[in-house]
């Protein structure tokens, strides 16, 4: 760990000296007013696709320094107002006059498009930009690591996956342009954190709903992560990236009404492991090669067509063994993952909007030496997702949305131990849905949403109505909300392969929330209660839908950009009381992955003279429950608390070069996530225990991102 810190320190000093040499600045200053000429306070003012910006004062004035050169785009945004933009030379932005106009739409839409927060119909905490994720300490440029700092999400250092409000990672689903992603995480060895397959720079905004989401989405018991790709990329550019664990490159070719983007990455942790070894005995190091491309076309009369294609291949080989088993075996792993997404969106006359989409997902895994030295495990998952919907705004008081979708799935699994296939199976099924959403403006202060889905699952030919409703009340800068809804999701494939007649798992969600934003500060409080039914169980190899459980708790969120100039902090706390009887649990208990308390503090400070952002993140979680067979009861013990202190530094050396360095868990804390026990008692009459830790306590990353053409920073090797 000392080596990590020395590298980060010397790198910081070097980049500090280098960056100072580029520190020529201009002043951007002016005033922002509303459509009646009244000064506006706390408006977010920034230069597009940079970290440079500020908030307006009480008299509407603002000023800040910029090192940008040439033409820039100045942006002004505030909740409930249409964003204002101004283009011009950086040297000529000393006396700017910006006007914000109120949005002439329903308040429910304002929450989504302008405020980055949404109380009505969803527990949506924060819309995170790609730059925000790239510069947050501990995120390491990964979407899911960045989202994990928000309320309701618990620490998952050994898996890296989202676990929200007492639910496991399977209960949090990802959607790209409203289309389902079957396999959003990369595959990694056991107890090694996975990452998202897709770059955050692909998306305009990264939203997160921790519960109570719209009837637009299904097959998720806890939360959804809707990601929206950019509608256009008007600049032709190309760039490369060099990282401590690999390299990448890509760019965009832009035409008048369309663009084609591409990106390729190669990761190999072999060289990194030689400097900073982990706990694995590698034969062939972890390697991943990926490529992605997107075509966008703006059609006549407000139509947009987007097609996105991504492929990645992962492979590695290692010597491994189970706890308390001294016999090593060679384990070889290969994975191929393909995702294709094509959507069409069009705004028609008289308040009509239309959307259609198709997504194809395919994931194939092969593992030799999965459990025994000469066995082989093969698993294939595929899905075709079809969706169509239309909406009609009848007035500012009412909007109707109706749609239909179908998920066609096929899954197969085989486990071979020569000369026979010991276990296996294949299932093909569909999930078909109709949904209807009603949005109401009941008054200038009261908005409501009433919606429902009707879902049919072909495996058991069962029909289910899923009602959902929400109510939001506004008092100046303060909002109150109430949400209730029923959600369902099929059991995981390992259960369905053994009993195709299992019921869909269901969860009732009840949420009360309060939200306040003023003077650059955001405060959010939510209380929730979730009741689970029909959870899949496996007792004595008998698979049923007799499980049940609950999760209840409180989420707190505070975001402040004004307490200290150039400093932003984000504080999140979650309390979760969760129990369930599911899987092989003989009784209702707190699930092993759950933690009762989660606390995170993320600081980001913009240092103008050296054009850099310094990030510090500290995360704490109370211990997880685990079962000790040496004592009576079930899940009767708790691990030690989790803690990780992370650092990051991002330097904008010039408009085309960014250097980013980060170090996670810099104190080298040995976090324990669970304990495994021997299968038989020892000479002392007790079952021996072994802690479950992450494969490495700390991780260091440095990346250099270079734009070879074009002049847009923070978008160098992506879309």
C-alpha cells in the first residue's frame, strides 16, 4: 500500500508542475434572469463538457475563471426552467446575459428533464453525468461504482454489483434507451469486483431509481438503472486512452444529420499483477477485449433512430481450490457477450409521441475445472426484447401513455464430468406485457400518477396485474411524495431449470419522501417498506415458491455545491432492516449480503490554477450476517464493519489531454464479507472457519486520455 501512495504522490507532484505551465485563464462573468427580468439565484452555470463553472448569486450575477480557448458553449440550468445556452469565444464571455424561461409542461416531466430529481413515480436520487462518475473517488470510471455511493445502495466490495434496499444484485436491472440489458456486468473471478460493460461517456445522463419506478419497466423487484445514449454527436473526433491495466481508442464521424461512433478497449492485468499481486495463482492473466459502435440518425419531422452494438470477450486461467481442500485444480474461463439495441423515437403533431425498440442480448460462458479437475460447465443465455409505446398530452393537466412489450428468453446449462453429463437443462419462454400510464396535474401544487402493467409469463401461463400510483405535493422549494406499487420478477435461471412452474416473485413497495433544493443545496429523505411474496426456495432439492420476506428503512441524501467555493460534497446514509426466507434458508433471516447501516461521504474540489479535480470518498457499512455451524440458531453472527477510503486526481493538462489517477482503500483495510466453514469437525470438535475477503485490498489506476482530433475534453476515446 505504501507503494500505491508513493506512486500517487509523485504523480500528483509531476502533474501539478506540468499543469501550472498551462494556467492562462479568462474570466466568464454575467447575470442570469427569468423571463420577467428578475435576477435568479443558485442557477447552475458551466461550460459544456468541462468541470468549469459556478452558481449564480442572489442578485443573479456570476463569475469564474476558465482555461478554455476558442469557442465554448456556456450553459445555465435550474429546476423547472428550460436550459439556456450561449456560444462564443472564451475571451469574449466577460459580460454575459442569460435568460431562463419556465418550462410549459407538466411538473412530472420537469422532475425528469430539468431537475435531475424525481419524486413522482420513482425514488430517483440524482442524475450523474459521465464527468461526475469519472472524477468521483472510488468510482474508477465505472457506472455501478459511482451509483453505489447513492442512498439505498449497500457496499459490495467483493462483487461490485448493485444491491438496493435489501434486495440482491439480480433485483436491480439495467436498461439502455428503455431496452433491457441481460448481462450488464463483466465476469470476474470469485471475490473480485465486477465492472459495468459500458462506458459512462456513452450516455447523456445516468439516472438511478432505488424503487417505486414507472410501469414503463418490469422484471425488477427493487430498482432500475435507465441509461440514455446521446441523440447526436455533431463533432468529428478521434482519441486514445492508455491505462495501467490496458488501452483503448475510438472516435466519431459526424455528418449533417447523422453520426457513426466506435470504440475499442483491451484490458490485461498481467503487468499490473507483477507490480501489485493479488491472492490468485494466475496461469493466464485476466484479459478482456471489447468493441462498441453506435449509429445515430436525425430524421425529418423530429424523428431519431439510434442503433448500438457492443461485443466483448473475457478469458483467464488460474490454479484454484476450495477452502479446507488442499487439492489445487486448473480452472479455465471464457465468456462472449453480445448486445444489440435499435430504437426509433418520433414527436408527432397534436401532442403525440411514438417509441419503438428492439434489443438482442447473448451471453455464453464456458468453464473447465469449475468444481473438479476434469469437469466442464457451459451456460448460454439469450434474450430478445421488443417494445412499442405511444403517448398523448391532452393538456397541461393530463397525459396518457400506453405500450406493449415482450421478452423472449432462452437459457441452457450443462455440467459434464466425463464420460457423462451429470446435470443440465434448457428453457425457452416469454414475458408479455401491456402497460398504461396516466399523469395528472390536479392543481398547481399537486401532481398524480396512476398506472398498471398486465404481465403474462409463458412458463406457467400466469397473468398478473401490477398496479402503481404516486402523489406529489409542492410547497415552494419543498416537495412531499407518496408512492405505492406492485412489482414482479421471475426466479433466477438455476431455479427455473429445475422447476419451470415456479411463480414469479413479487414485491409490494410503499415509499414516503421529502425533497428540498435551494441555494445550491439538496436534501432528500425517504422512508420505505417492501413486502416480498412467492420467493423461490430450495430445501432438500425441492424447489417451490413458498418464500417471503420484507425490507424497510430510511434513506438520507445531502448534496451541497455552495458551502465552499469550488467544493462539492455528497453525503448519503441508509438504514435497512431486512429479513427473508428464500433459497436454502431454513428460516426467515437477514440475508447474508445485507448490511443494516451504510454511510458514504464524497468530496470533490476543483483547483482552478492547476485545472484539476481532487476527489476523496469514504465509505462505511456495518457488518454482514453469517451462519456459524458451531452454535445454535441461523445467521447468528455478524462480520466486522466495512470501510474504504479512496482518492482520485484528475488533471486537465490542456483541452485535449486528461490524466486521471485513483487509489481505492488506501489504508489497506482487510474487509471481511463472510466466513466459510469446513464440512467436518476437527480434533477440537469444532468446524474450522476461513474469512471471505476480496482478492486484493487496494487498487491503483492511472489513465491518460488524449483527443487526437476535435476539441472536446472528457469525451476523448468514447462517444
